[in-house]
């Protein structure tokens, strides 16, 4: 459970023409090998309900390549086994179950029981819920599908359509109404392997030879041949997640005793039985702080160099016998360029923003999960609720959050469930337990002090600059040329210090961050009040859901604002 897996889901017809089985399995095998070759640092995790046909083939091929298998079954295993009428198929199901981590989807928090699974309609609804679970939690969905639309509830056509469009089957949507946002394109990847449904033996003998399967990449309405490289936009998402996995391995193995890996941001110690979501949160939080420190150090160095450059040029321009200052100016400029180039080449600013967004998303996902808010509804998952206005660069964040839920469902983590009051105490906080409410209160005070310091420096520099100007105006005829130049340079120094300090504060968005922290702090205060007035656990859960969505929206707004202020040496 250490490395970040690449999760491949499957939905497939059960009864496929026997003549095509071997070619389909070969196509699946080559596809999985290609993923292993392209993403060697991401172990494969196959997400398959193990139904007869393609579900079992993909699981078997994945296991043969060393992948882990997680089987989200639509109902308890004993009941599900009754659907395998053929002895060989039932035996294959038992064999694969023995090598898989089983997830009973119908028993997960938030799922609505449709009634006894013995009835046809109820059983189909359970299949639909399992298919939607696979779609919601995989990075790539293999669809072994004839490409024909179908109204059959829980069938391959409906799951593939949901994966491409985000629109649920009507029967599922009735039980789990979606709160979708207008204008949100679906960005899920489907690898479509075409197939033919099984025909009677006589018709098959009279017909033409089966054609080899046609494989295609599909994202929404966009389709490209499967023998071409993965679409660049989706490949970039997987690359960013893989980069996070590499950074996680690099720094976590080197800093396993770092306090940030054993404590929460509020100072509470980590627990031995923590879930995968919590482990990922700690890694992302530590990495965000790490790259934040690098960004802040780079900014301070660049603005200090900018101030020294301005002072060096003022001395060169105004003081006699200081011609060498032009070389100091050029040297400082080159040093600043090197720092900016190093920071941009290594992506410190981008990583800081991305990992902070991931950490906050995982924090909310963790608390929602413990509060029983991991629902089949897309918006019930933190990765589905991550604000859809977020730029495409944050799509990889949702992808990482997907696999975290799978890991915890498969391991039945003991940290996954808690009382609602425990979640409230740990997340929001109270008089005895510092939580996010206390954290944002402290951040508001800290940022306000920093902003006041910037304003004081500017005011003092302005007063000194005006004072020097008045002295120059009153005593200009009594001063020597050297004294005038000295005073002009001194005035330039104070002006540069004030200007650089103000520019540095703007770059860090101190003023905007104060407003954002106050806004988030207000959200937590309102949530605390609403929880006190809540009359049931469901009302408290609803408050926590709304709080999480508000916090995620603020986080995305912060990331969008910070992206507009990258490290740029020329502008400094």
C-alpha cells in the first residue's frame, strides 16, 4: 500500500463470441504491458467485479503481469456466486477471489439497498452501483463492448456511457440524485476494445471469420486509434501523478523521521492504524511545506537581489569613483537569473500549489470518509466534489484521490469510520481540541501582522524619503556635490526597500490571503454554529459536506490566484 498505484477498471459484456476471446485477451495484455512500460513507478491495480467474460479476463491478465487485484462485488460473495451457472466460470471466479482484495460495494457507507438481490430489478441495480463504483475509482476504464447503446440497467453500455458523460442511468440517478454543475466537461479516459456478442453456433459457422478487435482511446466525444500513443492531455495528468509518486518516494524515504510525517498541521500525532487517505495527506502536506519553503526562499533571494541591484545602480549613477558598481549590478542580475531558472526548471512553484491542493483535498476526503460521506453519488466523493472550475492541471489531483478511496475500501481500514463528534472535534475543533478553526484563526493573525509590517516599512521609507527631499530643497546651495549625491543614494535606498517589500508582499498575495483565511475561518465558525443547532446525525453530515465543498472552492481559488504570480526574474 506504499506506492501510488495506477488503477485500471473494467466493464465488459459477459457473452462474447468465443472466436474473439484470444485476440481480446492479447489486446488487453499488450495494453497493460504498455502502461507498465510507460509508468514503471506506478504499480498496476486492476479494479474488476469479476463477472463472467471480460471482467475475469482482464483480472487474469493483470495478475499474470504482477498487478494487484481489487474486486468490487455488487453484493456479498456468496450471493454473487449464484450468478455463475457454468461450473468452469464459477471455479474461475473462486480462484480470482482468492487472489483479490474483496470490496462488497452494497455494504459501503451511503449505498442505498434496493431490496432483496434475488429479484431481477434489484439485482441489476446492484450491478449498476458496482459499475459506477469502478468508473468513479479508476484512472482508465477498459470497456470490452460492442459499441451499441442499451437500456439494460448495469450493463456495459450504460457504464461506458456514464464514464464518458458523467450521466447516470435513470434508475440509479433516482436513488442518488446528482448535483452536477453546468459546463463541466467529463475528463474520464476509456479504452474501448470492440467485440461481438455471442451468436448461436450455426449462425457463427455460416458467418464470416471474426475480425480482430478494434481498440480506441475515448475521452468524452473525442476518439483516437488505440495503437496511437495515449492522448497528450490525459498522459500529462498521469505524468503529474507519477511525479508526485516519485517525489513522495524520494523525500519520504530520506525524511521518515521528519516531524511533518508524524504530526498533523494542528500538532496532533499520527496514529498507527491510519488509512491510505491519511497517509497520502501526510505525504502531500509535507511535500507542500517543503516546496513552499523553497519558493519562499527563492522569492526572498530574488527580491533581495533586486534591491541590491537598484542600490548598486544608484551608487554607480550618483557616486563618483563607483564605476565598478555596474559589474556588481550585472553579477547580481545573473545570480537572480540562475535562481529563477533553477526554481522554474524544477517546478517548485507548481509543485507547491499542486501538492497543497492535493493535501487539502485529501484532508477533506479523510474527514468525509470517517463521517460516512463516501457515497456512490459523484458529489459524495471528495474527488468528485473538487470544484469543477479548477484548471486542467488539477485533474491529476482527483486521480490521486480516486486510488486512495480504493485502497481504503479494499483494506477495510480501521481508521475509516469514526463517530460524527470525533470527526467534528478533529476537523473543526473545540475549546479543548485545536482543529482547522484554530489554525485559520492563527493564520489570519500571522498574515495580518506581516501585512502591517509591510505597511509600516513603506510609511517609514516614505517619511524618510520626503524628509531627505525637503533637506535637499532647503539646503541645496549650501551642500557639496558629494553630499547631495550621498543623500540621493540614501533616499534611493529607502525607496527601493519600501518598493521591493511591497512587491514581495504582492507576489506572496499577503493581502488576498488574509481575506481568504478570514473567509475560510468564517465558514468553519458558521459550520460550528450549524452543528450545535443540528438535531440529527444526518444534519451534521450535511453541514460537514457543505463545509468541505466551501473549503475546496476556496482552495481552488487560491491556487488559481497563485498561478498568476509565478517566479519571473525579468519582471522583478
